[in-house]
């Protein structure tokens, strides 16, 4: 392994090199005007600014998370094989998932990426340091003041794979076998352990966080749903960035590492590819980067079909899981968990084929049909198919996020008592650390759960319908054409929500 120098700051990532840089029209082009209100959290809360500017900040949030992660893996190997008695299953697939999808993503964007243990070891090897940025040696080939030094092969990620299709396929593949790792701790160990190994290897081979940008299955849906989050990392003043010659936010300095996600932070207009590591806040010499609070669902532009299909995949899986895990149809759960139900491999393959066909073919086909009808009804010459398709596909982002929240609520309300049990007896060995190991299973508000789910879906539908008509105005300037275009798409969104409601109140 050799040490490597970060790219020259005068050479920004090419549009094809990273999904985060695709929207750039020029290295110094100003970002689009802001929509809606903003609250500068680092100005409002000085203690928060002090915290995120500490060199040890990310290490301090990753380390306890890494420790818990290793404890969970140990419980998966040596603990009880009974899923609802093993802390690995209960905390990862119930507690962590609920917090992630219901709280962290809607309010804190990709804050999970700030503390994620998957890239920890690989990034440590790549940087050669836990907290202090390494700088290029004076006179080194390609060196320039303010450029970080990295270790490893430092290869560029292949251009053909610079999208989230691998994340789409990986996430769908993992979800196909969900019944196995939701009930068998050792299978979860293999899944999570493999992700750490893959992340470490890719950090050694490729530059920066290639694993997080293009491979990690969790990162894929975090990327999509962070568009709806109420938090963002952005520059305060675009003019300051235009006049800056250091570009430390991109290439790093002695104050902080260059953006691990290959963003030009001062140019960001979406949350999708910002891991909220706060390095740009540390490295900016003008104190021009900050964390802001904003309205829900502010980012509204999908950049490619890979992102649109991620929206289809997430919506489809929320629908499928509602049938499999929350519905009264045990037949579907037996198909997903064929080794215990005795349904046989052929039945599982049929289930897997249907699960893949739903997001990859069925829902995109239905969506495309409604989109085609909408364009025909509008009559006037519209924007190209792809542009209007992506504008309408965005509507599935806030709707899908709220559908997942509605699905996840019963996980914590119905199974929350298992959290207390496994906290006291994480390995299922008969411990009682916090005197809660013998807590009886007691679901919370089960009679109110359908009403709560319907309320959440209703909010999602209202936000989505409002967005449909607003986005239609970006395609058609004529009010009549805009209305004719929006109505079929609004009908589709209403039908989707109606289907979810039918599942939850049946």
C-alpha cells in the first residue's frame, strides 16, 4: 500500500465521477435560490457549533456505536438463537430501524452515516489516523498546500457504476431474505459482518467513501429519504464560496479532511450524498458552512432513473412487508420463511420472483401508464419524458417515507417490551442487569394503531398531492394543461394510499 494525495483543488470532480457532483453546471456556478424558511442551527446554538468543530466529534459518536455493534454481533454468535430474546435481532431490526426511519431520517437527514460503524476500520486505514488529518509532505508529487494525504490504492470508482443501482439491487436482495435474518441471529451476524468486511476492503482499494456512495444498501434509502429531512448541511453565503481559492471543503486542510463523499459542499443543493460528517464545517477557512433546519420535503429533484427506481423499491417493500409481517395472511409469511414453514424452495423462489417483479416491473409500469395518460391529457408540448417522469417519481419519496413510518410504528409499539427484556439479558443467558428481564409482553395502544397509521398516511397524501400540483407547474405553464397533467398522477397517489389504508384497517 502506498500513500496518496487528494486531487488538486483546482480540479473538481467530473459530473460522471460521483452522483453528488452530477447537478453541477460549472465549478463556480451559484446554487439555486432557497425555497422556504431556514434556521441556522450553529448560530442559534453555539454549543452545537463548538461540538461539531471538534476533531474528535465523529470519533466520539462512532466509538460507542461500534462497541454496541460488536456486542450485538457477539450476541448473535454466542447468544440464544431465539430471535425475540436476542439483543441483536431486537435492537437492530426493531429499535434501530424504528429510530432510523421514524426519527433520524425525517429530522436529522443522514446523521446515521455520521455514527455508522461499517466504514470505521476502512477509513482508519485509509486516513492513517482516527482524528487528526494527515497532510501531504512538502515537495511530494502532486502535493499542494492544504491537501490531505491518504493510504491505500486510491483507485477511482468505475464510471459505469457511479450511480445507486448496486445499492438498489443489494437492498432488494437483502430484503428478499428478510425472514431469515429477522428470526435467526447468526444470519444477521453474517449480513452485518460481511458489510464491515466489504466496506474495509473498498476503503483500501478505492478513494474516499466509495462503499457508502455506491455499495452500502442502507446508504441507498438514506440517500433517497434524506431529501425529505428537515436538516441540511449547506454554505451560508454562496458569494463567499465563489471567492474562496482554497476549496478546503473539497480537498481538505490541516483543520479537516476533504469531503469523504466527493461533494463540493458549498455547491450542494440536495441532501442525497451528504453523510453529515461535518468535515466541511471544520475545514472551511471562512466559517461559511453550517447545519440548518428547513421545511419537510424541501429537496424535490431526482437526478436519474436509479433514484426513481429506489423510490419504487422502497414503496413496494413497504407494501409487501405490510402484507407479510402485519397482515393476517400467514401464507405469505410462510413463503418468506420457507425453511421453517416447510413450503419448499420452489415456493420461496416464486415468492422472491414476485417480490422483485413488484418494484422492478409492476409498479414502474403502472406509474409509467399514469404518467403517459397525464401527458396525453395535458395536450400541450411538455418537457421530455424523462424530466417529467422524474419530477413525478419524486412524489413517492415523502409518500414512501411516511408509508414506512406507518409500517414501523407497530414494530415498536407491539414489540417494545422485548427491548426491556434483551437490555437486561442480551445473550439470553438468564441475566437480569437492569431488572427488566422478566418484563411481560405488553403491546402499547394496539387498538389505536390502525387510526395512527391512517393519520400518518393521510398526512403523506396531503403533502404528496400538494407537491404533485406544484411539480406539474414546472412542466406546464398553462394552468389548464397543468391541471390535466396533475389529476391522473394525483389519482395514482390516492390509490396507493388507499391500498395501504385498506391493509392496515382490514
